[in-house]
């Protein structure tokens, strides 16, 4: 009944001529070695002092507490919204069933 139609590739009606360009090899000349690149200066090492480590730990703790407070407040907002929608649905249902 319903069969997919597979397209056939039509054969060219005009004969296609092969390209007649000839590629000739060229001579390769080696590049002259340039002067070596100047050495890259070493990056300074970071030294952690007890004060720096304490500041990093304090900063990380502050970030975790702020992100946690934001996430908890968002969850609380969703909970309050869902509860209020549920209460409205119950009230509307009770009003509509009394009529």
C-alpha cells in the first residue's frame, strides 16, 4: 500500500571530461633556523600564610551560607505559594459544591 519512494540518481546525459590540468612538483627550500626564543619568565609561586588561609576559609564559608540562605528562601516561597493555591482550591471547591 504505502511504500516509501526511493529517489534514483539520474545518469548525466552529457559526457563529463576528465580535468586536463597537470600539477608539477615544486622545489622545497629548507627554512633557515631562527634564533631561539627567549626563555619565559617563571610564574611567581603563591605562598599561603595562616592569615591568608583563614581569609580563604572565611570567604568560602560566607559564600556557602549566602547561597544556602537564597536557596532555602526560594524553597520557602514555593512552599507558601503552593499552600495558598491549595487553600484557594479547597475554598472554591466547597463554594461550588454547595450550589
